[in-house]
C-alpha cells in the first residue's frame, strides 16, 4: 500500500497518528474526524453541508480501528459505536494540524500590504480587459489586495460601467446611497461629496457596523479648470505605522477608544445611521491592522466618553490627520475621464480639493464592493484554473 498507518492513542485527547507514503506523519483528533464524516447519514454532498447536529456528537467516542483503503489512497476509520468514515490522503494532508497549515488557512490576500506614499505609481490595466479576461481580472484583484489601489483605463464615458465590473467580480454592495451613487455638485446636498467644497481625507460610511471594503470611482467628466478638483489618497496603514513609532500614546488611544459617527438624511431611502468604532481596528489574534475608520465630516457631536478623555482623543485624531497631510503621505492626482479608481476603503483615506462650478463641472459615478466578494472571486478563478 502507498499509505502506511501508525496507531497512537492518547487517553486525554484521543489523537490518531497517520503516516503517509512520503514519510510525513500527522495527528488528527478523533472528535475532528468524527465531525467530518462524509457518509450519507452525516453529510449532504450537493450542498456540501453537515446533516448531523453537533448535539449528536459524542466527544468521548474513541476510534477502535484504522486501516488503509484497498487503493492505498486513504483510510477507513471505525469508532467504538460502530460508525465508519472514509478519508482520502489528499483530504487529510490538506487539513493537517501544523503551524504552517494554520498560517496558510488563515492568510488573506490583504496580508503583508505594500505601503504607499506620495510618490506611489498606480498599477494600471485596461477596463475592457477586466470584463473579458479572467486571468487579467485575477491578476488585478491579487495586486489590488496587496497595493490597496488600482487604476483602470478606457472605460466608456457613460454611467453603468461600474455595474458591469461589479457583476464580473461578484455584486455591488447596496447602501443607503443606492447600488451606485453619482458625485456631482448639487443644491441642498445630503453628502458633502455632492458639493464643490473641499473634502478632507476620510474613509466612507464609518457609521456602518460593517463599512464597505472597496470603493470604485468612475470619472465620466472632469473639472476642466487649472486649479481645483484634484483627488487625494492617503495610505492609512502607513500613517498608523508612523504613529505607532513616533506617537505611541496617541496610537494606543486610536486603537482603544471608540468614537461615534452618524449620518441622517434621505437618498435611496431614509436613513439614520450611528456606529461607534476605534479609529484603528486591529486583528485580536496578532495585532495587525484590519481597517481604519475615520471621517471628521461625520464625527458625531455626541461623545460617549469620560470628559477627561476628550482632549486626549482630539489630540490623537489631530496627530493622525496632520500626518495624513504630510507631503510624504499625501497622494495628489487628477482623475482623467475614462479612468476607474479602485481603492481599499478599509485602508486608504480619500478626499479632494474644492473647485469653482462657474468654470466647469465634474461627474463621477461610484459604488462599493465588499472584501468578501473580492476574496471569493479570487478563489473561484484560482480554482477554475487548477482544473
């Protein structure tokens, strides 16, 4: 047989050790194998779902025998209660309980970001290729996940292009501004972005419990004046790292103290959104940055904090904002007609210079996509290409 087995029982945790044809040995908890049985009474294959309830799981059910399958490519596992499950070598190896495999399974495309300063060069690709070439789309999404920004070129100068791209990736995130939103200067605007005023750098929708992960902006018409209308981007992860090194106390405050954001109005629907969040949201396992949540425009005048904390919070927020506008951190450019800017809304703050509407107008269409859909599309294309 290609697959050799060694039996090892440890009374307290009931581990079984399997030795594979390449000499590698891995241990598997009995309860894990029992829970992952794929026999017809335990598993529904077309939905890839367990049929057995966790209440039916016997945590103390020991494995009574373990033997190689006739083809040598798997094992038959039998428990004391008589239940039998089959596991392939490939399945077992992919689920080995080792440090390297744990790291692989927990990795996400946004890990180890490539930080960006003022001199960054935008990665670029044609808009058309995203709709017609899955390999190009995969490469763009993988690169975007690390870089946090990407520019597509040559999109038609009409609304509806973002829906095509969103549908190619997965689907657009609906918010109280609709599936897509139009960025034009308009009277009595419900959002500062819908004016010609200067817009300070911020992340969008901080008053959502789960803010959209990715924003897309399609430039249909650009303000033609020589001054004004420039776009701003700031890599919030880079600035957070600078704060951690230079201003550790202020950094700690922004990691630990939640502030309130709110937005009230009517657009796609009537809305009244309120959420409390620290500025820097960290991964509780390893302390890495998950997202930046920041918008002075919609920072609530309610501050549910002890009054002794208020000045310290403002000091930390101002330190962060001042660093964002340092020349080495502020990315300034002017979107060109037909360009689609894609950026990580959990990482990059964005804003713009004001402009004079008597000298011209500006028309952008925007939308959001969740990181779940980005990750899903990457995995789907990768899986298709393995076949």
